[in-house]
């Protein structure tokens, strides 16, 4: 069950954002498990992403383990061209102790690449890792919040 919780601290800035039109739209599917001394996140798919300037986006996914003021945990997938329903199937790993991982919040954001202007923010979701049994694989479709100030004010938490 996914629940929204207010007051996620703003621990890093997204400076010059352009917002995709529309309200809450789009989801991203990820699986998460702590295995062999590392957090393994499989970024699988996204669906129903917003159009950008009337065209299909060229999406990619950025991940952070918050708090991360120096952006040391930033990871990105490859860019997929012109699709509102991308399939990434990319494994992202973080080599950290499980005790440290349990203190973090996973930020998953989707952006559309624009080669000539700022990349366009499509939405983000947050998972409180302490709420998960990381020794078991968790696979979820996470709903994206579109406005960064609203997304920063809400956290998606997986509850058992």
C-alpha cells in the first residue's frame, strides 16, 4: 500500500525547471533489494508520461539516496527517445551498509532530455527505505508527482 506523507525536507535543489503540463500523471516501476552488501534497484518501466511541447518525451530516470547534499548518490539511466511508455531495465547499485541504507529516502525522478534547452522535469516519487524489508525484493509502480514543490512536500512510503 502506498501512502503520502507531508514534509519531506528539501535536501538538494533543482534550479531551473520547466514543468510538463498536466496534473499527477505517469508512473515508474522499480524493484528494490539489498543483496551481497549492496542496494540493488532495477529501474524497469515508466508509463503514461506527460507529453513535452506536444511531443513524446525522451525520458531518463535519476535516482538519489536522500539526504545527499553533495549529490554523491546521483545515478542516471540511459535516455530513451520519444516515448511515453519507456522500458529501461537498468540495474542501479549502491555499495553501502544496510544500516546506512535504512536511514535514507530513495528519490526517483523522471526527466526528458532536450539537447538545445534545459531538460524537462516530468515527475518524482519517494520511498522511505526503512519501511521496506530490503532482504526481500519489493517491486512497485510508483505514481509521479509533477510539481517539484508539491513532490518535495510529499513522500511515497511503502507500508506492509
